[in-house]
């Protein structure tokens, strides 16, 4: 029987007995009374067991994924060193909520184990609680287990969730694997490797009062848990859980990555087992939304990752291996838990960053620890100072448990009390800093990054626009603002031309309105916000981005990719992005080109983009090496920096770029694109503004309304607007020609009048005329018979203008410059015709008198 058959056989047995098959719950429990992680099949049913909710079914069965790494059931130190201890495991279970009790639960367990699962009943041992006569009687008289294979034990066979509330005795089922695995005597006296516990039947029949008394529950419950890997080990008749089909293939991957065979060296085997176990734990935790951090669930995940990395380094493996180990776990368990495959890219990305970050601190941290251990040994110290352990934790990211493990190998314990005292002081300082933050500088950002690692961006898909997170830092800003830092965030930090997200961060005590998100240093996201109430470090938060705004940004961002591809196709391959700005309202795209594109070229660009949109191809992203991306022809964007691993975005048949921004999932989501403007912003550099989606639709509708309004004004239909405008323009041109003729006639008449009144020299004032009009009039006067020179001046508003027409004698330019000085200005032109201007109207008459004197003397 393989792993999948075991799961289906177990649950099928109880489904036949009217149990509801319930899917596995998340590893992150939702009930406030549950432990840090889901560590038993009953966790998701706590509200039913506690009587808080009425169960929708009276019987249930499940295969529950579990993690046990802290508290009473902390198995992490035993992982790899025994045949059965795991940090991640699956729990087979059946449950009754006030329906059946011991009289059915016990016989069913025996029937399933010895029937469909085919175990040898003569090798099954039973333990019951000290005074649980009822359970022993059922095992002995109803099931038929011999009295000598039923043993009574104390607290190990009594289950309780807390100091008060539901509790009760339990009965454990053990399987004897034979003399080769240990001494005889049954589970109560024998070896735990020989008598392996494979199932625990919990009989929740009491309610513990505050004074310690046990009151019988009116409707007792059944909660059972059977260790999947342990049962599989027995069924496959292998020495340990590590040789089962559930774990051996993952160990094989560890063998390949480490270049060490399994089964030749005991210490190497322990390391390979740890790598396999932690691969499952870390992959499942990340898939369920846990991100490495320095507290809570994230701390446990970070501890597991770093334990795995440290184990591999002990074998001399320097290359990163946790992402590949996660892939191995997904290959083995992906059919049963599809989230492992669906989120493998995220899982590997988180592991790769965490392993890389730990590598940077591991070398200096290990050096510090080894020096401290050498000093402790040489000085005869009883323990490694707690201050050293704290410095390793605080500066180098060593979990205290890891320091204790390494110190233990040297035979020196850690002064845990001194370590905890230093931690308490740090927490106090952090709380005070959260209440009275200081203005940030780069050192503050670097300190946050070193302490908590990179901010994990999880907001690419619409179903992750609102995510739980933990506040890891707060820094004050200007004008009542603050910068909030989270361990994980759906907020995209401004970069690659894409603007930062906006939205809200809400905790139990405060609400932050995020108006921008930036990356002050690479890898760290700062949420700039206005806070109402109070928000503190270490609080749980709900981070929610402005979804409609993000959707608009996504459309515009993918639109820039299509736009660049179209510009290159129409204008030439020399075109490259020179900068961009992608916001919710529009996109701006700068590119190199030696001249302004013609109207038909821009039309061809828009047509190509919109044809790609209509094609509705899927937008795919691939993480690959920079070399492979370049070989595939992916374009790198202006100003972006790339590491060895890059994100390659394919948008339709023409666009392949390196980009870390957010994008639509199919091109049809962009909607139409409309180019708003195109202009020059420098030598050989052009700029396009465009809109997509609702912006483009709104622009089109506005244009349509404008055409309809124009049609009404022109008294025609929208289709006839062009012809009507051409007719109107022709009438306007004809009217302008008529007006120009009338102006010429009026000018000639006025020139004739001035000449008749002035003799051979005409000097006159004509207010209300500008420089051009005075020049034309002076030239017309000079053209009359008997006139050798004309000087005209006038005031229009607060400006003075003068015009001189002399035919060359005297020099018109010299004359207007002299006159212009009298009105606060200057002039220029030719020797025959010149104009001057000034800002002193009161000097005009004096200037005209000076003109008369100058012309009279010539």
C-alpha cells in the first residue's frame, strides 16, 4: 500500500461509516486558542469541541498537514536522529462531536488496522489512562486484545487543551516492530523505537473547572490522530519513516545536491534527513502564507531554513539548495497538495532570498561563535555567555536554538537566562522606539533590512491584494507621516517606472492610510502613510492595496511593453526605452529616435498595440538566469539593475522583456490603448503619453461627444463634419481676403490724408496702432507723391511704438534708435524702414518733435 492508497483507505473507511470527509486546514490556525501552527487534526474543529459553534456534521474524517516545532510537542531536535520524529507530518483522523464514543471508536480503530490496512493484531499493544476502566474493558472484552498487551500509564494518556475546559483520557495504539528495534516490555517499559505509537484515541469526556474538578460533559467527543508516516513505515516494513515512499525520494534529492550517499555514515544520514524534513516543512509553511521573520511563525520558518542551510554547509555544500529541495517536496506531494506546485515559484523565491541572506551572515557569525567557544573552553567557563548568544541572534541572525545546538556539539551550554534578559531589553527598546520613532536615514533602513531580511512582495495576483502581515518597523516622516515596514506586503514599491501602491494597513489599535510605497534600499519596502490611532512593532496587520488603482496600473504597465515592441517594429530596432512612468491614469514612455514619428507611423504603432490586445494572449512570467534571458532575446529596461536571476515577461507575440513590475494576466485585460501625445524632450529623445483601459475608453467617448457637438454646431451629421469644416474654412478664407482688401483701401485713404496735410515730411501720432500697423502706414505714406520721409508714433495699452520710412536718407535705423531712447526703448530694421518700441508713453510727443527737427535739417 503506497502513500495515496493509505490516505484514501483510511478516510474511505470512515466515509462508509457516515463521516464527512473534510479537507486539510491551513498550517496557520484561525482559532485564538489554537497553537502557533496546526499540530493535530483536531485544530480546525476546536470551536465544535469547545461548544462555541454547532457543527454542521456530527462525524468527520480528515488527512491534516501538521507542523510541530515548538512547545510541548517540539520535535525539531529529534528530527533525523530517530526513526519516527518529524517537524512536518500528516495526521489521519476521525472525529465525533457528541455522537459516538469509546464503544465505537475503539472497535473501529482495530477493524481498520487489522482489516483494510492488514496489520498483524498480535503485534499491536494498547495503553490506556490509569483509571480508564471503560477503555480497557472494551479493548479486552469487545475487541479481544489480551490483557498482557494492555498497559496503563499516567499523564501521557490524558489529553487537555489548557488549564480549564474540555479534556479527557486517551488510548494509544502501538505497533511492535520486533527485537531488532529494542528491548521488550511493551510501550510502558520498552523501547520507543520498537513500540511505535501509530494512533491515539482521545476521549474528551470532562470539563475541567477553575478549581481543578472534572465535570462530565453531557455529550462527550472523540478526537483521534494516526501518524501517517509512521503507519506507512509499518505497512512498507522499512526501518524508519525516512525509507518510506513519502520521504525517501526527497532524501534522494538531498543525496544528489550534497554528493553524499544515504546509509553509509550515521551523521551524514542525519543531515540528509534534516534536509528532507525541513524541505517539506518550509515549503508547506510558505505555501500557507508564512514568511521568514524574527518573531512568531516567521521566526520558526527562518529557524528551519537556517537549520537546513547550516546542515548542508557542514557537508561542505556551498551552493544554494533549499529551492531545489522544495521542488523535490512538491514533486512527491504535489498531487495531494496542489498548492505546493501552484506556488512553487513563490516558495523557491522566498527560500533563495533567505538562504542567500543567511549565507552572508553565516561566515562572520560562525567565526564569532567559534572564538567565543574557544575562549569559554580555555577559561573554564561553565556556559557560553548569554550576551554572545544575543549578539549572534541580533546581529547575525542566528536563532538561539541554533546557537545552542552548535555549542552543545562543543560540550558547552548557553546561558539562556542571560540571553532572555538581553532579548527583553531589546523588546522594551523596540516598543519605545515604535512610540517615539526617529527620522529615517539609510543606516536605519539598513538596520531593518539586516535584522528582518527583505520585504517579501506577495501582491501580484488579485487574490493577494489583501494579506495578513506583521509590522517589523516604524520610522517617523515629515508633517505627521510615518514609514511602516512589514514582513510581507501586497504593496508594490515604486520601481522600474511603476508608481508605488496606495491602500491601508490596519491593526487592532490603528489604521494607516498609505499614500505611497517606496524601496529606500534594495529589498526593503517602506509604506508611507498617515496614521490614526497607534500602530506598534510586532503587531499583526491586514495590508490592503487600492485594488482598482492597481488594476489600472497593471494595464498601463503591460501597455508600455506592447508600446515598445510596436515602436521597434514601426520605427526600427534602434528604439529603446529611455525612461517611463506608469501610473493609474496614464503611461509615459520615453524612447530614442532621430526625428518625430509621422502621423501615419504613430497610427501604425497604435494599430499594432491594439491588435495584440485583441489577440488576448496570456502574459507569462518566468524566472531564469540573466544569461538565458539574454539568449532568449529579452529586452532590458532603462535604468534597471539585474542580478543573476531575473524575471522575464512575455506579453503577446512581439514583447519579451525583463521586468519586476505587475502585469495583467492576459492582454485583453488592457483594453484599448490610445496615444494622447508625442513630443521631443531633447536631442534624439522622444516622449509618448498614452492611456489604456477605462482611460482610453473615456478618451474615445469624449472625442465622440466632441464630434457630435461639432456636428450640431455645423448643422450636419457626425459623418459630414469634415466636409462641413472644409466649407466653413473656405468661407473664412474668402472673408479674410475681403477684409484684407478693405484694410488696404482704408490704409491708402489714411496715407493720402496724412500726405496731403504734411508736405514732404510727415510726422504724426496715431494711438491704438501697434508697431506692425504703424510700419505699414508709414510705408504707405512714403509711397505718396512728394513725400520723402514719414515718422509715425502711437500708444497702445502701456506700450509705445514708433515707425520710420525714409527711403534710406536719413538712415531709418539710426533715427528710430534715437527716438526710441526718448520712450524708454530701442529699435531696429533697415535703412529704409525701421521700428522702435518703449514703455514710456509720456515721452512720445517729445520723440515726435525730435523726429520733426531731425527730418527738417536733412
